[in-house]
């Protein structure tokens, strides 16, 4: 791209969003060179901050006119390189589109822009006695648009479901600049479920600018328990037995000994540092019958050799316990300069097996691996600790991560539950799907994104792997 055309594009973008809505200096762009997956990095050529759907449309049209790749970004908390600007180009940061436009408690929905932070929405809904159920660990930072892109989960999705179960409709800017609406406030719209297709597409179909989200009435009561176990195996057996007893908790979360050390140092909750693992077990709903469920869960934990079952005796204690769980990833910084978080899924009955394999793989590659995960639905999050300044360690981390995900597949699971494929897990796609499946997915993506300018080189293997042609090398050359 000629320098004169590049200068012209930057000027065009400046006219759309104003001088304060544009970043081009190398030092500013460093902030946007990666998401939470820090092993792969590349700077965009320019970052723009639209404040309306109309501005997003004009930015997309300008990128098409100048034949420059572009991609959306929320808060950058994703963990698989989903918003990595592989070929450079224009990054469309949606964090200034942060209005809560409507709350309708009668029909139980809210309308929000994509840059609204997940926790802001729940806090806003407290006055009405409602909340937004999907609650990723990055809830205090991640945006609704980013949750839509990766179909985020969280601790309470065992009972309430993941993001796609709570998105009623979307306003969506297609890669050619057209604006469409899928779904809306009414339940069960006729026709194809395009909203369900878009949720989880990781920005490869276009840019979500607005969402109609389902809001959930707050439970009347909670019972939150902490089971303390000598071994990880006892904790995982408890998980299977709870579900096997036809109890569906609001959440079932496990933290192993290594992660407990980091969390206790950060928050001083009083976790037993000599325990092999702890389980956070929560039931919620109507007050009637809740105590009986809590007692049954405590009994199951004791039958599986829990040495102690504690209760959160106040709302403040309950909230501190959940703060410890949700900020566990941040606390890991006390254990190592860098970490890589995996996102595999296995059947619940395979949890002891996969955790044993994770321990073996850590020993094989001389790496410490901490475990904190959504135990109720088998969504594991092994956290591989390392120092990214050491290239040899980075290579060991990549090999260990690959083996962990391979083992998830052997257990009958998947390589992602909520983080997405991004760039990190592209090589696993041919192991998960047949060539026919992959080609059909590519045809679907091409229906939305025929030129491949929007979020190029994501999810699917490139031409070198004989799956798809790639335009990721195209750069804005600014």
C-alpha cells in the first residue's frame, strides 16, 4: 500500500472518530499487540475507537475501500489470541460504546452496547432485583461484545448456561458495512437462529455493536460451602457424585494447592494451604428446600473424605469467597512472571484422569501447573507457569499445552470450553472436525465475510495446512 494511500486512510479514519479516537504511535500500539494470550504478539497499524454503530459502519467501509484487514476488540481479556491483529491493519476497539440503552424487567431483557463491561450490567440491574447470569472470571473487565465473540462461560454457567443462552438478539455490522439485526426481545423468533450462529464466531462474521440480553431474577437465597480435601481425586469424585445425585448447583469450582497459595497470599481468606484441593459448592433458588440440598452436598463431600466442609456465614463472606475464585488468575502473578491458561473440556468422570495427566505433563516438561476450573461441567483451566523472557521455557510451555489438549481429546472432550480457538488452537481444528466439516464452516464464514478482511487468520488452518487460503499477510503498511 502506497504511503500516500496509507496517509489518506488514516486521515479518513480521523475524520470519522476524531483525533482523540485514533492511535497510531508505536508506543500506543504496543498496548494492543496481544490479548491475554501473550505468547504471540503483533501490533495493529492503527487503533480506532468508535462511539456509535454509524462510526463502525464508516470505519468498515473505509477499510474495504483501501483493501485493509480489520478486526474488532473488546477489553482484550480473551486467552487464545482472538483479537491478535495477525496481518496488522485496523483494530476497531469498541470500549467507548458502553451505554446500557434499556432495561425491561417485565419482559426480562436489557439492551446494551458491545463495550459495556459484564459486571457493570449486573451492578446496574441490582436495583431491579435482576442480574446478567454469564459471569466469566474476567467479569470486572470483559465486555459483552467480547463475551458474544467467544461464547463466554463462568462459574455459574453449570446451572444457568453460557453466553449464547442469554443473547436474544444482536445488531451486527457485516464485513461489507451493512447493518443487520438478528433476533430481538421476543423469544423464539421464526427462521434460522442467526444469533446462535454469530455467538462464538470470534469476530470472523462481522462486528456486534448492540445486544439484547436476557436478564435473570436474583435468587431468593444461597448456600455456599467450601469443601476441603486431601487429594484432587477426592474433590473430583465429589463433583461427579453431586451431579449423579440429581443436584444441579449454581456453581462447582475447584482450586488446587498451588492456586490456593497464590489466592491466600492475595486475599487472606483463610484457605488451608496444606489441602490438596478445595471445592466451592453453591446452591441457589427458593429458600424452601435449599437447606436440604446444602446438607446433601455436605454429606456427599464427607463421604468422599472431605476433612472439613465450611459454610459462608454471611453475604460478605460469600462475596469474598467468590472474589478469591474470580481473581485467582490475577493472583497467579505471585507465582511466576508469566502464565499460559488452557481451556480444555472433558467428561466429568474423566476429571481425575485428566488432572493426573496434567501433573505428569508438568513433571515431564519441568513446569509448575496450577489448576482452577469449572468443575461441574468438566471445563478445566490448567495454568502453566513460566517466564516468557526465556525462549526455551516458552517452547516447553507450548509443548506441554499441546499435550494437555491432546489428552482432553483422548478423554472424549474438546480443546476449548469458553476461550475460543483464536490463533492458539488452530492446529487442533483438523483433529476435532473432518475436512467436510471444516469446509462447510468455511462456506458459512464466506457467506458473512467473503473477502476475508474481517478478523483474518483466525479459527481455521491456513493454506499451508491445506484447509483455506489466507489473506493474513496483507498489511496496511502505515
